[in-house]
C-alpha cells in the first residue's frame, strides 16, 4: 500500500511547459510592484486561473499566535491591496491588536507566487461601499455576523441567513455595522516565478517605509 508521503511526492506541483520568467536586468521591470502585480494578474486571468483574486491573509494576535485564512482581493490602488470583513471577526481583532500582516497569492496555472507584507489600515466608509456592492447572498451572510463563534446547530445559521436575506432584499442600502475594508500598505512585495528551462526567479521590491519613497528592487536566491 502506498504511504501518504509517497502519494504526495507523486503529485505534480506545477503544470508542464510553463513559460519561464526570464529577467536579466531589474531596470526592465516596472518601477512599482503594483504595476508588475497587475500585469501578472491579467496574464493569470487570461490563462484561465480559477479564483485568481483569492489570497491568504496572515495575521498575528499580538501575543505571538499566527492565523491565516483565504480572503478575496477587493481592489488594488496606489495605497495598496484591499480586502474586507467584520471588524469583530478574528482577522479584525488581530489587525486591531497588530496591524502588521501579509498576503500570499499562488497562481499555479502560470507558475507564479506573490507575497505582500506591510501594515493594514481600516476604512469603514470603503467597507460600507464594498458591502453594498456584494451579491444579496453574500450581504446576508455578512449581516448575520457572529463569525467564528460556536454554533449549536447548522439549522440555526440557516434560519438566521434566510432572515438576513429577506432584510437585504428589502433594503439595498442595508449595511452590517461592523463591516469594514482594510488596505494593506506594502513594505515589501516579492515575486516568484518558475518555468521550463531556467528554474526559479525571485525579485523583491522594498521600501524603507510607506511615506512614498522610491521602491528598490533586488534579486533573491530561489
């Protein structure tokens, strides 16, 4: 019988025939990580990736316990990468305690990964606009709230969600009071690419602080 370790080793990590990310000169790259990210994102969408806007958000509760979950990228602006949720959720509580956070994108279809590290800043007004733009079912889920609290029975949530769905359909302007948006203002952004024939390539964009200084670029050993 094949052991679990052997099963894992037999699985492919990336598709065959990927186009290598061949970078010889850092000056050939965009001046900002935002521009390179957007270019990579469009290429990933064109490659037929499923959920390219899904990302892992990693936070700390300020006491050393680290938590991670998958969230959806809501926007990319000169200020940074945006996501949303309840201020009372575990991620909201973590960010209130320690705003330092990280995002990780893995795009298997193109053999690329992006890591964004920085400080998250909340924006309730942007959060309200995000909430109103969500589909009714998602607004209902957000209106129920109580994320990560203990649930006595699944039927209890189903009933609360159905009631919330009626409420949001009756009032398109209804917003969950604790819903907010966060902008992760980047300190450094790392791009990793793998392809046939050249192996892996890593580039990191760095900025000493978030005051708008020019980004620096550097290669990293894979």
